[in-house]
C-alpha cells in the first residue's frame, strides 16, 4: 500500500472515533442538563395530607361503582349480546337491570363487610 493512503486511512479512523466520542459526550451532557432542568424536588406534604389514620373507612362511592354505572355497562354488554341474537333493545334492557342489581349488591356487601361507610 502507498504510505499516503495508509496515512489517510489512519486519519479517517481517528477523525471518526473523535467525532463519535464528541457526539456521545454532547448527547450525555444534553440529557444531564434536561434532568436537572426538569427535576422535581421532594417536599414533605402539608399537614392534613398523606396516609389516612388507621381506623379510617372511605365512603362507598369512592370504593365501589354505583348502580347507574353498572346499568350503563350492563346495557352496553346486553345490547351487544342482543344484537348478536337479533334483539338489541331487549338485550340492553335486560343487561341494564342486571348490571344495576349487580353493582347495588356489590356496594351493599362492601358496606356490610366494613370496607366503606
């Protein structure tokens, strides 16, 4: 090989290696700057916030879905099943009644078990 070509290859390899190291360094610095820029510092919560006291029971509306949500979900599922069988309206009506009853029973059992008030 010609000595000029060897020197050119050596220069090309060194130049690409240096460019790669510099590019990697810039990307690392950019990520580090973004991390410090968008960092959220931890502060303790104000008084009254945090975990509830040991004997606390949440309201049942927060623990279980209401009967209307069950009715809506049941109507959607009943309409789908009714559409497959040929009568979507009847399936929606049956599904709404069943869904409302199911969620009402679920809330009542949660209340009687002491999970909510």
